[in-house]
């Protein structure tokens, strides 16, 4: 039975925990599924030795990279347990600038559009802004990835530009959308989440923006 070590407890559907080797069998399935990796920079094939080394070295790199397991809440007869569905992280932490880059990988498409990415990101930003004292976070999404763009916008990120024809994708090149979020952008959303125990929703303006930026409208 896999042990779970919770760091940030979520109110709705998922929490953030310590990433450890017990999750690697599930992670390897995610990491070698093209449907999952096409929206991120991870490139299959991915093997156990390299990923075991990655997890073992996380503690050595936490001054610049902090990684959490994303753990979905699952009710049981005894109460509640957790299920690993991916991970989320704060990367390239830079001082004295107080900046970093965020990214998330959720493994199974059945876990997409369930609010897990949004709650995980809210908890990650709490760690970044309130515990690490960072000032600004950035993120990038491939221009077809409306799902990831949506959960970033819900958490307070703003689109600030794009790299055109930046990423190779199935025989052609796609744009990469650039986003940033400051503590003051995220904090009101966090406060509402704390008060209501409900996840933020996209506004109609944001939905229109996603359609425009991803070419879906």
C-alpha cells in the first residue's frame, strides 16, 4: 500500500503531498502516453532508472525546484484516502528576483476537466507566495492546450504574449502562450476558495479569450 504524506490539504477534491518513489509506476504510465505528454515538454520513452534518480535528487534541488504529488481525495469506509494522479512544481526559483516557473502534469485523461488542476495550482501558488515568499510566477502552454490555459486563468494568471511557431507538434510548429501571475492577482481568488470551499470558475470573458488564443473560435 502506497503511503501518502500530505503537505497542503485541499478543500474540494485534491491535495498536495510529498513526491516519492512509490508513485513512479503510475507516473511511468502517464509519462509514456502520447495523449498526456503532447501538451508538455516531457518526451517518451521514459524509464524507471532515470525517474528514480529524479525523485531521489529532489531534496538536493529544492532551493531551485519544489515538486509535489497531486493526490485526489477518495472516500473509504474508514474515512478518506488519496490517489496519485500526477505532479505539479515550482521550477527555476531565482533570487533576489523572487521569480519562478510553474508546471503541472496530470496523467490520465479521465482526471482532466475535474477541477484537479485548478485546486492543485491554487495550493501550489499558496506554497510559492505564502511560504517561499516569491513575487511573481510564470507559465507557458502550447497554443492548442485550452485545458491548461483555462486552469491558469482561473488561478489569476494573465496572458502576456506568445512565441510564434515555437514547438514542434506532429509535423508542424505551434505557438506557445506566455502567462504570469503576481501574489496580488492570486490572493483574492485564494481568499474566496478558503471562505467558500469552492473552486473558481471561468468568466465568459475568459472563455472567449481561451477560444481566441487557442484558435477554437
